[in-house]
C-alpha cells in the first residue's frame, strides 16, 4: 500500500515538474506574432532535410537492432523490426512509466517467435552502446567550452574524449567479465552494490560480440545514428536561418537527451521545450524564435515514432483482424 502511494505521488510530481518546465518555456518565448513570423519564414528545403534526417535515424536504429538480433534469428531484418522499434519509442514518449521497451521486446518476440530473454538482452547491448556514445558527446561538448579549455586545446580534447568512449566500450566488451570481481568489490565498498546486477547483465549481453564481426558495424551504426541526430539540429538551424556554431546543435542534443530520460510527462514536451530554448538562449537566439524552433523539432522527433507506430499497429490489425497484444499475457511464460 505504501509503495503504491509513493509511486502515485512520484508520478504526479514528475508531471508537475514537466508542467512547470513547460510554463517557464512558454513564459520565456510565447509571443504569438513573433512565433508566427518565424514559422512563416522557415525554409521548406532545409525543413525537409531535417525531417529526412529524423527518418534516417529511425532506419539506422532498425538496422542496428537487426544486427544485434542476428545471433538470435537470421529472419529479424530491419524491415521486420522497424515496426516494434517505433512502437516502443512511441510508448516511451506517451507513457510516464516508459513501457516502450517492454512493448518493443514483446511485439518482436511474439511476431517472430523468438525467446523473450534473448530479445531483451539485445536492448542491454544497445543501452551500453548509447551510453558510451552519449558520454563521448558530452565530453566532446565540454572540451569545446571556453571555460574548460583554451582554444588550442579544444580539438585534441574532443578527439581524446571520442577515443576514450571507444576504448571504454572495447574494454567492456572484450575484458568486462574479468573486470567484474574487482568492480563488485569497489562498488560494494561505496554502497553502490545495486549496480552490480546491471553491470553483470551488460557484460553477459556483450559477450557474443567478442566472437563475430558485429562489433565494429554496431559501433559504426551507433556513431552514424548520433551524427544524424546532431546534423538534424544543424539542418534545422539552416531552416530558421540561424547562424550558429556546430556546438549549439550538440548542446541541444546533449541537454534534451538527459532531460527527457526520466519521462516526466507524455511526449516530454515540458523538458524538451525548456532545454531546447535554454540551449539556444546561450547563443543569444530570440526567445520567440527559440520556442518556434523547439516546437518544430519536437513535432518531428515525436511525430515519426507515433505515426510509425500507428501505421504498424493498423497493419497488424489488417493482417490478423486482431489488435496486437502489447505486453506478455499474465500466464507467460508457459509452464
């Protein structure tokens, strides 16, 4: 009873925080005439390029997941996994409980008759790849800030940060299990023992990558996925005629990713708008233009998964005459 009560309060507090961030974002830039003027002058060509980059990101993530699944089933092609992938992303955006990963794993496992634990293990590998990429980008961003390093040191530091992320991933993949005992002892000493189970699962999930040639393609696809997300902002800068440095797009990407991670509210509109406007204001962008920019970017990155999920679920209903089950039945696994 106490756990349920606490869970409900945590949910409402998250929603409240999301609403507060949204209100602050609108108070900073809600000037209807200025927003309308910014939207009317947006460049259609660069807007289409931006939308295309969002679509490319979805396709690349589907290819990467199909590569991860190749050790489970040779039939898991990118065209078959894109529907469950987009549906999972949509549910992560629309539900505060972030049920998308459960939906995504179950849809694919039931659709292709794959073992559920094996499919779930691929998400652990994906998470490790994403964390390494995100950490590297955050380090690259920090190394470009004038308060961190002088100009002549920024490029070497940025390259070093990227290489450091790659080295960490290689070490985790090829020597992770050997590092587990000392890591367990160290984490237990600092009372971070709860991380032990997650690290153990991550190392076990990365184990298959040591025995085939999928490691470097997966690293390459992850790099291109994050590069396309970065380029998405740079293309939208052109659409709004914003003369901003590449670091501005990277700042938006890094802040928004960490801001939407807790899932404060459906579509994460509050933290998304607030952090995008905050990032643009660091480069003296007008608040109304920043709000218009946030609205267009949010519409694209949330619209693609939601529309894709709708098309996938509608197609499944057309094929079978039944609405697909989005989570394992209560009797699963079968006895």
